[in-house]
């Protein structure tokens, strides 16, 4: 089946620095990818929809200037957490679907971000 | 996007059948019902998807009544490795359609 891969799997950064997380669709093209964050013992919260070649669409309450999304190709979307703070520590997950009505979404393995 | 309601948690024992029911009273005509499984520190994994009646694959069955206002995920003969969070999602899937996760059901399988 289709595979979505994230990199890195985990990252530790200092407060104030920026971190980039990559999401790749390995064997299919994804014009749309989605970014979620998940805090411990909580569900996935949709942050934004990443659209290839255009601006991302952010969910209400998500700061677009803090969470920069770039979807420069049909197989790669990146999420950059800018000026990270300890409260940004979370599990970030991306997903993508193949084209077509009713197709399933595939999720990356997630990236554990710890800001110290 | 239809809201879903699932039990917060369930307990079972190895070898038993587990049924998790999800309510989705406001499901729309074009909506599919999709179930995902998530282990700690991993991304969700697709289990099964259906539109109506019954769907079965190698890991689970999905029962959907005629009014489609609820659905039941059935896991036959669970093992310890089935301990996970199970999410019921309702909506149009594929392409640009976003998936909104509810709280999920935390299933604990005991020896």
C-alpha cells in the first residue's frame, strides 16, 4: 500500500530555534497533505492543510507565522516550527491520500518534538 | 463533518471478540465510515472503511445499520498487541478531504 514517511522521527531543539519536519509520499503523488499535532493522551488535532503549489490552509487557532508549511512538490510537504518554545513540544503527524473519492488516508510515523 | 461519539475506554481479554460502537447521527449522504488504530508514538493505521451494511477484511469487520447513524467495529479474538486507541471517523475521504479525529476509544487487552 501507499506509504507516507516523516523525517526526523524525533528531534530535540533549544528554545528559540526553528525545526523543520519533512513529510513524503513515497509511491504516490499527493496534491494535498495534512498536518496534525497530538499531545500526550489526547487525540490528533488538525493543524493545517498543505496544498501543492499554493498556500496552506490553517485551522482556527493555529498560528500560520509560527507553523510554516511548504508543499513545493507532489511528494513533499514540510512543516517548520519557528522560534520553538517548550509548549510546542508535541507529536506531529502528517497524512496524505491518493486521489479519488473514498480512498483512505495514509499517515506518517510521526515526529516527536521536544523543545528544551 | 459529522461528529462521532465512542466509548472512552474498553477492556477485554485475549481471545475475546471486541465490539466498539460509534455514533454518528449527523452522517451525510456522501460520508464514509473509517476506522483507524493508533499505537503510542506512532501515526494512525487504517483498519477498515465502509459505507453501508457489512465490510470484512483480514483484521476486522465493520457493521453499519441501514440508517447509518452508528457503526460497530468488530475485532475477532483480540491479542495483547491489539491494545491501542481506535478512532472512528466519518466524512468524505480521499484527495483534499480532511479527516477530523474524535476522542477515540482506548482498548486495553489483558492476558
